[in-house]
């Protein structure tokens, strides 16, 4: 009898121990799963600015808005933006206060409710001088409508405030610019005088423009002319019509630059001739379309 009780008691202890061990194993597995689950939860990372270097106007009934030193209403006022003044800003998806930069270079923050986004395609960001072109201290940045660029513009154009596309190759009559999304080739050639209407007096040959065009870069018989400007933007080919290159003589390919205005827009710049017949020209391309040719004297 005693042996039976001892045997039963031992079996009870063994079974209880196994159950307890199994319970601990299950708890261990549950705890391990819990730890694994916690480790896989990562804190949300700050997103990048969704839109960089946008152009805006203020939207404030007071006619101006304050620029703050930090992204909150309690920080110092470092300046003001007035109605009708363009400025640059970034949309910060993690903040109600957007970083802004005025045309004078003042930086700070403005609440997003006071900013009205502007379509940048009709606009151009320039460095100009409206006082004395020989004194660079008068240079300033501005944003104007592309349609206002004409021979009567009340300022001297200094520079286009956009990143430049890298020059890849260059020789006497050809230059190539390229990055991963943009390719631009500019060529010049010797003038074929038979392509033009001319006048000749006392052995002096002069180009006579037609179709409302003007002659740039030459008084007498020119030596070189633009022959081709073509390329592609985001795998969309473009080519400027020859009529838009005609009468632009003695182009200086060394002066050529290509600016990236946006993902779909570029500005092609070059100078021609020199002294009294010198000129500067830009071609603004949007996708595959020439939207502006502007010829001017920047000096």
C-alpha cells in the first residue's frame, strides 16, 4: 500500500513538473514573440521636403506677413513679406511653418496658411542691375514674368539663378552639355551668304533681314552663324527651328551655358560678336517647345 502511495505521488510530481515546464516554455515563446514584435516597430522617420524651391506670394488680409526666425509664432520677427512680392519656399510635410527666402536673401519661416503657391513656369529668377551696370554692388535678385522680357526691360540682366548643366565636350564649332536627364548640343558654321538677302555698295556687303527680324553681331559680311541647337529633356527630343537662329552672327560658343529651370525646362544662353555689335541671347525650352527667345545687351 505504502509503495502504491509513493509511486502515485512521484507520478504526480513528474506530471506537474512537465506541465510547469511546458507553461514556462509557452511563456518564453510568447515573450520572445512580443520582443520580436516590439523590435520590428520602428519610429517614423522625418520625410524629406516634398517640394523644394517653390515660388510663392503671401495670402494675408493685412497685406504683409511676418518672417520668423524659427518655425513657431513665439520666435523673433526677422522681416516681412509684402503683398505682390515673390519669394522662394519649401513645403515641409512635417511642419506647419515653411522655410522661406526672399529676393533679398533674407531667410526665415512663414506659416503655411499665409503662403499661396505660384506656378513657376511663367516666371524666371534673375540677377539684375537697374542702376549702374559697371558697379556690381547694385546687383540684386528678382523674379519676373518671362513675358516681360523684351528690349525695353528697365534693367541689365546679369545671371540666371538656376543650377548649370555640365559642359561635356567643346571644339571650335560645337559644344555639348549633358546630365542624366538633359542633353544640349550647340553648333555653328561658316555663313552661307547665298542664304541671305544682301546689299552691296562700294564693295561693302550688308545682310538685309527679312520677316521682321533684325541682324545681330555683324555690320558687314559675317563669318559664322548658329547652325543648330538641339537635344532632349527627359528623353523628349527638341530642336530649335533654323528661323529662330537666323541673323544671330558670330556666336561665341565659349560663352554658352545651359541652366536647369525645372525638371522639364532649360535656359540656353550665349553671347555673340563683341564691342558695338555684341549681343546676348537666351532660349527657354519647356519640354520640346521653345517658349521664349530673348535677345538683349547685358552691358
